[in-house]
C-alpha cells in the first residue's frame, strides 16, 4: 500500500457529513441511521411517524453521541420534501448522504388487487425515492460530491412470492432509477447505489405475517422454510443491511456506483431446484 492511500478507519469515517435516512423510525431505517451515526455522521431521521422516529433518534444519539434530528416527512409530498431539504441545507448543512429507505408492501393477487393499493405502493416506494433523490442531488451537485443509497430488495431481480406484483414492480423501478441516476450523477462526483435485502423479520414483516389471510394468501406459509432455502442459513438482520449501507455511503466505496448489492445470505444464487442444506465435514 502506498503512502497516499488513507487508512481503512479514515475511509469509513463519516465525520462532518450530513446523512438523511427516510423511513427511519424502525426496521432497516433505524438500523441504518444507527450505523451512520456511529461512523460520525450527523443523521436526520425522517418518517411519517414523528413520535416513533423521535424516540429512535434519541436512542441513537444516546448510544453514539452523534447529533440525530427527528423530522416528520411524507416522502410523496413534493412541497414537503423540497421544504425539508431546503431547511436542512441551513441546519445542519447540505446533505452529503441520502438513504432512500421509506417503503411499504402488502400481499394481493394481481387480478384481485385494488388499483388504489397498486398506486399506493408505487407512490411511496418509487415517487418518494425520486423526490428525495432529486432534492438531494441539487445540493450534492453544488458540492460536487455525495452518495445516495437506495434500499431495494431481492425483488429487484426476481419476484420472491405470489401476491407481490405491485411491490416487485416498485423494486424493479428502484433498480432502474439507481442505475440511471448513477450515470447522470457521476460527472459531479456523486455515487448512487442500492442494497437489495433478502427476507428479514422487521416490524413491518411481522405485521404482514401475523395479519391473517384476508387476501387469500397464506403469508405465514410463504415465510416458512426461507431459512432452510438460504445458503447462509438465517434470515437477513437489519444490521446486515445497515453495514452494507455504511460501506456504500463511505469512501470505502469511492469507486463503486450503479451497483445493486444483494444482502440476502445467498438466496439469489441458490440452485434452480432449491438449496439443500448439508453438513460440512469436520
């Protein structure tokens, strides 16, 4: 290693940077905000649930000592998004890192799905990410640096279960947005990537699994056996995703852009006939 290369600790240090994490009250968003704060960033935790996100911000600040700001934000509201980013540019300062994590999902067979539900998923998952990216890019282009990390899903590659046409469509859209923005933003020194988590028992997933079978889909059966089909033998943990985001947001990934990074324990590379667990020889 030549002397001009920074140390690993320097490359991972986010001190002096301002990060925005949407959907940060719980789940992936809360875990991501925690790791970015631990790395030294000032973190704005944005969510429609103000009381919940305020509690999360306080907890993270107490643990890490970082400045954490709770903000109520509807990512689908263009005026609200524009106003929030404009206010943040003054305090705590222009945004250096944006994590588009806000998203929702549900289970509906395509021929029975209310069009309003299709619109709801696409509006939050895609329009929300676009509006926040657009607002952040304006500040990042002025600074000639920045990193955007979109939280997609393994459904950005292939649908993971029936009843997810609307959700899978939204995550394919996030994959396309990630790649397109990466090309546009690169000349300004801005990197755009995505993480693609596998199945994770977040609070939202628990609510879905335990919510019954009102749509005619046995969601619990869909989840049953996922661990057995995953080569690394467990579900995705929220901190698995947070670590990947911290990497992509930092200078450790200085030459990485336009990437869709699976964080799935190998589920996407399992054999077509399904992964069969085996015991390693001692």
